[in-house]
C-alpha cells in the first residue's frame, strides 16, 4: 500500500521513498475487540525507531519529511504511538496517510 502511494506521488523534483523506521516490541496484543483505552494501554511504549533505518534514510533523503501510513484507523492509538516514537527520536511527523477509518460507536439509550 505504502509503496504504491509513493509511486503515485513521486515526481522528478521531489523524491518519495518508503522507509520502515519503526520496530514493535514483542508482547503487543491483537487490537481486535479492545476499546480505545485498552488499545492505548496495549500500545503505550511499544514502538521504537530503528537507528539503522534512520541512517539509511538520511543517506537517501537528507531532508526527509515524514508521513505516517496506516491501513485502518480505529481509535488512533497506533498512529499516536508511532508519532510518539518517531518524535522522541527527533524525527517530526508532518502528516498521516490513511486508507480507511472506522466509525466510532455511539452509545444509545433505549427508552422504549
């Protein structure tokens, strides 16, 4: 998905590259069925930046602008954790690109 988007966006004057900068620690549970708070707790501190990947990216694109890519956004916990890890390493995130988002369920009262 990310490589296809990079191919479409790439221009002659602006290089667009895909770089896997994040690593996820072992022990992160599957997010299916977790509510927003559980998802945030599950992912808290779970991502770290790969120093080797950052060095490779810096050689290819010295002044890179980072865009996070995700397939589906449910609560935003994954994007927030990815942003936290990147920015903690001194890599500011400029934007996020998403394919789809889920609708938030709204609790309704049954008065009937």
